[in-house]
């Protein structure tokens, strides 16, 4: 992964690793901030149809290098999560990786 530029004013970067990178054919995207963590997967699904089921359902997510829990759509936590992604933040989508 090359150097990722700073996101434009009022936005944040989403970095794609492993199969997320392959699925999107991108190293990163930018999204408008602020964005509650519970809305992240919906925003990514709008940009990349099918990513929610194929990638996001089993991935880990970090915000500024800290792992965060992303509430699912059906949970009560989806609207109550205290994590809000801010402008300039860096979010990473990290799918499971196997080795052999």
C-alpha cells in the first residue's frame, strides 16, 4: 500500500486491506464526516454494492489504529454507539487473513 493522502476537508479515509482491497479495486476511499460507526457499513455498501455481505460481515475495523466494534443493523447499539468517525480520521477495514 502506497502513501495515502490526507482526506479532503470534512472527510475521513477508509483503508481497504486484503480481500477488501480486491473487492473494491481500491486502496482507500474518502467519506464525509462526522459519521457514527453504526452507519459505516451502510455508507460503504452504497459505494460498493455487495461489500456488506461478502467482506464487512466478517472483518475487523479500526479507527485511528484502535479496534472498534461496529454494531449490526439489528442491535440496539446501532444508534447508541458512542464512536463517531471525525474529519481527518483513518478507518481500516481488515478482513480475516489465512496463511498456510
